[in-house]
């Protein structure tokens, strides 16, 4: 299969991403609920990363002390 040179990877993946989005939207009552879920998940992930970073930082301080 040969792709034209002017097409970027994002252009090639666009139909796939739109199909995934449609599948996800079907699982939610409405789009607002989906966006609230995505926002909440992003916030939880950020909090978990911060906690882990703090724990690693404190462990490094204990080892160096």
C-alpha cells in the first residue's frame, strides 16, 4: 500500500480517531457527560502523578540524608 507523500500521519489517523470518538459517545447519555468524565479522569491522573512524584522525591531525600 502506497500513501501519497503529502498526507501526514494525523490525516491518515483522522478517520480512525473519529470512529473511536463515536464509539465512546454512544456509551454516554450526552456529550456534556462525556466531557465531564474526561475532565475528571484527567484531574485524577494529574493528582496521582503529583503524589507519585512527591513520594519519589521524599525517598530520594531520605536516601541522600
